[in-house]
């Protein structure tokens, strides 16, 4: 019997993981990395994204309440005491940002609403009309430009007033989020047709209430982290039901959730226990949220079994307390998504390890996660480029979660950061990362039949990256944070992405022909390159002037006249 087949028979990994992994495990590296010169489906959706606390600024304007990220910055917990008080100043630059989006030719723009800008205290009674008007303006400008708004209701920035009462650990937050979602559907749903309830909720549970590296800084991976996930899942379900019951028939939109997950590969494919550990890694990250929503309303059996075993092993130092859904709650949660959103950035090599009585995914899961030193690194210490992992993860998701419901996958986040210093405009490493990951999504569609309908590149522009402040740059556009007006300038990756979108993939000649190299751009001056020419083709010029909208006509043009131009009396 072949070694691979024997390992699968003797491992305790799930049928879906074993089958998915084995389908790709025998590939040579050249087969795995072969580039597919094909187009995406004609109706494929291209997007880029932003998150409210990373770009908006205006932290106390228009009646906005304090968020946990405002508090985090003001307590000096971000890099070199940086804050998101001004960030990219998108609160005052709607026209500017939409102009950049027009240049990229994206179909969709995914952004998040700041709960505290709508309800400063987290509750409807504190509603700020000025906050709602800001999002009205953004949504209207997008639609006027032929760009569909994709709205995330919650991307980590909880109103501090709710956190003061326990935040996501307090069961009352389920009703508060339901009320907030109801208002957003009612106010914006006539124009917004795609909603994410949450983006990367695993990060909220893991980093916000487990390790404490994100605000609110709670370090409780035994109880709080699991209770938070419990309340997040119930909140998501209630928001979906509100839309389904009150708004779907009239508005005709879709509501899903954007879950983050790495791909997990066994560190030693010859060891059955490593194969099983890789499967557990996915269940503890993706399955923690996806299984209740897409399978049966409850946590994965593997997760529940591991927690129970650890409780028996560790009677004096309980490493995890997993809440239990009632039968009614399971029914309420199951099937509450019109699509599965996926935020994916990297992969991990996983091996079996005795976690003892240590809390957290690696301790309770009896595993260790690693990266291959041959994978390309990025400015982030957790993102390493392993593009082939995306194709495998998409296949796994399709088989594990969508084989019955058949809802589509939206890739709601993919990208990598570069350093804030050096040549930040000629970001060739980001171009190669994007090119490879987008192509792996294309392979999953064409070669594997996975129903992927959208690809979202993170992010439209550089922003405030939490604990890293402004030191890590995810943007397709450079933002000069040294100047108060926060000018934006397209990077090479913006030109590249616009070419991919215009060609709808890679079917024609190579897309690695660079845009004009951006030389002699200094960070302390506004670029002489117009921030809107992405790319500058004759057809785009014709389109711009033949179909100008009101906001285009009033835009101020940043630039300089040619040196040879003489102005005479």
C-alpha cells in the first residue's frame, strides 16, 4: 500500500481534510506553481477594501463615540504612540477616495461602518444623524461611479461604552448588535446589496479576548475568548434573521460573514498525527465559526472533543470552557449566510505536539504551527507567501461547508504589507504576491469547479494597522502621513491590479509589464503624479471627460506644470 494512502487510513483527520489534502499532496512543485493563463467568469466581481478605524479619522467628529481602538491609541499602546485620530482622513475625503476607486476599475468597494459613529453609546437612543449622513454620502458617491458598496457591519471597533459593560462577553450585546444591524439595513439597504456582518471575528476572540494583543486587551483564553465567539455567532444569526424577515423581499440583498483562515499543511506528511493536527488547526480557526453557521448550528466535533479531553486531563487548571448552544440556538444559527466570505493571507505547517494544560489554540489543540523558511517573507511577522494554500483552502471550504447549501465564496480579504520606509511605491513584492494568489483563485474556479465570485485586495490605501500603527503598509495607494491633508499616490501594485481587472484575469499577454517607474518621490512632498491616473490610457481619458460627475468636476488636481512651460504676461 502506498505510504500516503496508508497514512490517511491510520490518521484521525476528517474525511474532508484527508481527501482535500491528498488530492494535492502528490503534486510536484512545478505542477503546483504552474501559472494558469485564463480569464475569470464574465460576471466576476473585483474589489478592494478599507476598515473604518484604519482610514476614517474624525475620531470625535459628528457626534461619534469613542471606540476600543480610540482608547487603545490614546493609552499609547500602538507603535510609537500613534493613534487613529486622523488616520487617512477619509471622513473628509469621500470624493477623493471614490476617485481612486474609479481609476482601479473595481466593481465593488468593501468598507466597514463604525458602530460608534452611528450609535455613539452602542444603542439606538444615541443615534448620530451626522454619522449616518457620512455613510450616505460615501454610498451615493460609489453608486454614482458605478461601484457597488459592500458593507461590513463590524470590523473590530466596538463602542467603548459597550466594552465598559463587558463588550462581547456580555450576552446583552446580541440584542444591541441586532438593533444596530436593523438600523443599517433600514437606512442604507435600498442601495447596499451585499453585507458582511463581521470581518475576521476569530481575531476578535483570539487577539481581543484571548491573547490580549488587540483591544480591549483581555487575556482570558480559558473563558472569555470562547464566550465571545458564542455571542458573535448569536449576533450574526440575529442580524441575518432581521434582514431575512424584514428587508430581503423588498431590498433583494445578501448577508454573509467574512471568516479568516490560514491553510494548514502537515509538517511531516509521513506522520499521521501531523495530518490530524493540521485538520485540528483548521477546525480551531475556521471551523469554530463556519461549522455552526454552515453545517449544523454547533461547534465542530473535533473542537468539542479536544476541549472535553483537556478538561479531564487538567482538573486543577481548566484550559478551556466551551459554552453550549441550546437546540433552539442551533436552529437559529444554522444556515444564516448567503455567502461565505474568506479573509486569507498565509499558510502554516502544523505538527502534533502535547499542549498540556496550556490555554489557546496550540495548547488545547495539541499542535504547533510553523512556516517554511523557503516561503517569501513580508513586512508582517505572520504573513508568509504560500499562494498554493489558497487553492487548497478554497477546495476544502467548498467540500466541508458548501456541499449542501451551495452558497458562493467571496474572497473578502487578501494582501500583504510592506515597510513604511524605503521605496514604497515600486512594490514589486506585493505585485508578485497578488499575481500568485489571484491565479490560485482562478485555478480553483477553472480546474476544481469551486464557486468563487469575488476577489478583494486589501487595501485601497495605507492605514492605521493597530498595534503596528502606520509602520506596516497594506495599501495599493501610498498615504503620506507626514502631511495633514494625507495625499494618496498610486503604487505599482495599483497599476497592476487595474490591468488584471481590465483583462478580467490573465488570458492575454503577461501582466508583468510595469507601469512607469515612480522615481524621485519624497515622502515629505505631495507627489507630482496625479492621484487619479490609474492607469492613464486614452480610453480612460475619453471616459473621464464624457461622463464626468459632479464630484469629479470639483476635484482639486495635485501636480506641477512641465518645466518647459513658459507663462508670459
